């Protein structure tokens, strides 16, 4: 069994995570290449997604008449499989040109579809307005992927050539509930988990590789695996909610006078 390494950085501030060890099984494939498969799961009660209040736009509100649409922040199956988690292999790889096929995000039924998508640095991003109402496409970038444009007419298409790598957040200034995320990376080894939380990354160079998973609320987790030529490496990740403090637990501020060189702390119940 391979050894694994876990690193956690949360977009929300804190969360407990578990990484499970990887295993390998033989498969046919390109020489010097292997395949990485796995699942991302959520352990614990699924957080409740907020209701999307669309009253500000009658056209959007009409689409969901009699319904209570909720955000797709947490899409979790009964057995814990998490959708919309971006997965990628980190590290330097030989240069390979990005795909000439654009990455497409549609604005459909007053939602961004898909919510999470992967792309290469230098690849073209297309954002389409497939709705009967106007939208605004606004990026929140830290890597020079800056744009802010309106699409008032149905059928409009906005194109942008992606620059620096990042998890790019796209929102609609007209509709606050609309959000999408583009994982922009420098290599072709990435995927987004499906509705059952599964992912597959094929033709990964053999050797020690670091796998990174990202969720918009739960943050980031990484694990190192040993990719073997002609084999499949299985690696699973689990997110857990923040543990609440034990009942009665509290934090007290300790103030030590400037003229005291040594102090003892005595715990009491």
C-alpha cells in the first residue's frame, strides 16, 4: 500500500478532511502512462443549500413558479458522493498545446451550466446566453482573467482566452444566485466529479504525482500517489464538516503582567 500525504486549505476557514490510501490495478494504456480514478465523498449530514430568491427578475421567477429552487453548492448522493469537485494533477509536465475546442458555460434557466468546469491556460472560454432574459458575466480573478460584460440579448456568446491558472469564479451581477467556477491549469490532467462523486484522469505520466481536489466551500485537499505505467491508481477523498466544540468548552484570555517572568497555568473544572 502506498503512503499518502494530506494538505488542507479551506475556502471557508476550517473543515476536517480524510484522505484514503491509493491502490493500483493493471490496465492497458499508453507506454509510460497510467490512469487515476477515484471518488470524492462527504461524510456527515449534507449541508442545506440556500433557497435562490428570484423575485428581482420576473422572467427567472416564472421559470420556477410553484417551486423552491436551491443553490447547487452541495450536490451529494445518498451514499455521500460529491459532484462538482474539481480534481487535477499538480506539478510541472512537458509543454502540450491546449485544446482548440472552447470550454463552454451556458446560462440556462437563470443558472450557469455547468457549475464547475476545467480548462487549460491559453484555451478559449465561451459563455452563452441561452435564456430569454439578460445576464452579466463577471469574473473575480487573481490571475489576470479579468472580464465584466453584459449579454442583454438571448443567443449572445462571449469569448475569452484564459490566461493564468487559478480557480476562476464567475458570477452574474444581475442575478446574485448565479455562480460558476473554472479550474484553469497548465496541463491536461484534470476532471470534475460526476453526480456520484467519481472521476477519471487518463494518460497520466508514470511516477509520483500529487492529486488535488477542490470544492467551493470545503476547500482543498491533496494526496500523493504512485502512478504506474499501464495500471489504474485508485485514490479516494472524504470531506467532513467542522466539529463543534464540546459542551461547556470555552476560551479564556490569559494576561501576564510585564513584570512576571514565569507563570503556571492550573486547569480547573
